[in-house]
C-alpha cells in the first residue's frame, strides 16, 4: 500500500479526517477527546516541540505564553469552546 494512502487511512481510523472518494478529504471539526491514541500522539509531538523550544533557549514562561496565545486565537476563531 502506498505510504500516503496508508497515512490517510490511519487518520480516518482515528476519526481525524473523513475520506470522500473522488473528492477532497475533510478534517473533522471535532476530534473525539477520549481517543487515547490521538492524545498519545499529540503528547509525543508536544513533548518534542517543548524540548526544541527549551533547547533553543526559550524559558518555561515563554513557552506557556506561546501556548496560551495559540489557544486564545483558536478559541477566538470559533475552535474548541472549552475554557480554562
């Protein structure tokens, strides 16, 4: 199986996207938050980003501010409505 196709099928299995044969794939607006695999994958990517940021010299406070700003922007655009 082609690598790209297997990646798309994996994302569909995780309910991240919806495949539409003959049309574009659509990213699901709401990803089930109870999906352990998705949470594990996101945590792994987040850990890599935080490690890279720390190695680049950003402080813990800088990293928290970046995350807070991004969450705020997403919420302002009508993304995930959950607030702290």
